[in-house]
């Protein structure tokens, strides 16, 4: 069987299983099976697929057809132009969070101390550390997530310190210039509305936050106020339709600004600590 034929068969299997973008997914999975890039598949479409290559490709196709996200199969996801290692212990980084990072980068200055609460894969903290001359501390309550984050910090050689604690509980008062976070914000009542591959594969602790999705924000906002310097910046991502509730929780803060994502949906909030 040639690579081209294998791709066609793989794409058909994925399409019949209801997988979106079946052709692209088949290409990504076959390239991963061969430890090559997708350009190689185009240039070598008439090459014969080895038996070992078919075994790996078939396993990856089966995993994807069962609903496992492609990123958890390849263990890779690009974020802000860099490749991050991901496993089911952390959320898959998303484009919306790149917008949050972009906005924070516009607001930081060299030497700032930045706290990333809820590190996950480390994509926010690592990116800020590599894109700006800032010192980053990233926290997470999950030991598994911190292990994955450490792998990315090490691979990308980022100046990021990782701390295991709930929110900022292990950190001192008034020491940070910026606190940034993409916390859990999906209401438990919306669980059934999520895509199955998100609901069944991504970590529930990084997705769901009580009945209204605001459970973490009610604790995170005062914690951020405690660890920020006077005038320090709080930057957070939030979910669909939560903008008014988030703004209300920030009632004692200054310069509250809500910004939309690329679809025009309110997605990020920025506020200044007032002491």
C-alpha cells in the first residue's frame, strides 16, 4: 500500500466516523506514525507504507475514531508559534488563549514579575517568559499538570518557576506586577453541551467550575488582589456570556476592561489592583 492510498483509506474511515477535517487529520496521524512532517507525505505519496507504519497509523486512526483528540494522540499542540507537549492531564491550548497572551504582552515591561495561575501545559507562562523579558511563576494544584508543564519549560528553555499550590496560596503578598489566568469556567450544567472529545478526554478539573462557572473566579480575584502590587494588572479569560458577572466580581478594581475574541465575543478581562 502506498502512502497516498493509506491516506485516502484513513480519511474515509475518519469521515465515516464523523471526525471533522478527516483528510487533514489522516495526514497528521500518518505523519506522526512515520515520524515525518506532512510535506514528506506529499513528496513521497507513491512510496510503500511499511508494515510497522501501517500498525502505528491504524492504532492512531482507531484512537481518533473513538474520540481521542488528535493532539493527545500526537502529544503536540502549537501555541504562539511554538510546539507544546500535551497529554490528557492538561487542557489542549486554544487560539483564544493566544489572544490573552498577546494582550498581556502589550502591557508588560522588562523586569516585571508575572504569576500564571493554573499553569496546565505551561503555554501561557512559557510564552510570556520567552516573548518578554519578564520573570514568571506558574502555579497549578495538579501534580500531573506540573509534570507536563515542567517538560515544556525544560524543552523550550523558558525562565519559569513552577509551584504546586491552590491558586496563589504558597506565594507572598504584593510581589507580582501581573497575574494572568485561564481558569476553569464551564458551568456543570453545560457538561452535556460540550463536544464529546472535550467532555470525555480533557481534564474535568480544568474545565468545570460549579453551577454557574464562576466558582474559581470568586476565589481567584481576591487572591490576585493579595499577591499583586498596587496598580498591578489582572488578566483573565472567561466563558461565553460571563462578561457581566465577571465585571461585577471586579467591582472593587480599577480600569476594568473587557475585550472580545476574533469572533467578537467577550472573552478577556483586564483590571488594575487598587489597594
